[in-house]
């Protein structure tokens, strides 16, 4: 069974190695949300990766951008903003969009410490 991961903050210090790990493991479709596309280590298989440049603070844009991701089963929240209230809003916007689009969504992972989530 192929799983589908949505990595929010896919270009960051946590998101990039997480995406690489899932892509190297295989069996995952990986969607990465970040302002710019991540740069992977040489040899990382990227055929199952799709980058989505989405501003997670923009609720309507997030909903539109993630609406077609019906296969997402796992969300990995690696995004970070210095203002915890903005982090909470970004997570809420993304999760609302995923819950509306992906009936098989089953797992949320917060990939950094609690200080990032407000």
C-alpha cells in the first residue's frame, strides 16, 4: 500500500531530511509545502515528490492548493514561525484543508519541540 505524506515546511532543517528519508524508503508519495523547493542530497529518488509553494497563513489559498491531495494519509508539521500564534494558524489552515480533501487522513506528526506551536 502506498502512503502519502504531506510535509509542511519541506525545505527546513527538519522537513528536508524527513522527505529524503521517506523518498529513500519507498512506498510513499511525498508532497512538500514550502516557499521554495527543497534541495535533496545526490541520489535521492524524487519521482514520488511534488512541491507545493503555499503560504499557509493564507487560509483560502491553502484550501485551494491542498484540495487535490485526496491520497494524503500522514501530515508532518515541520513549519516554523517565530510567532507561536502564526504557527497555530498555519497548522489550523493546513489541517482544515487536508481534512476536507483527504478521507484517508489518519496521522499527524509534530516534528519539532512544543516551543514552536504556541
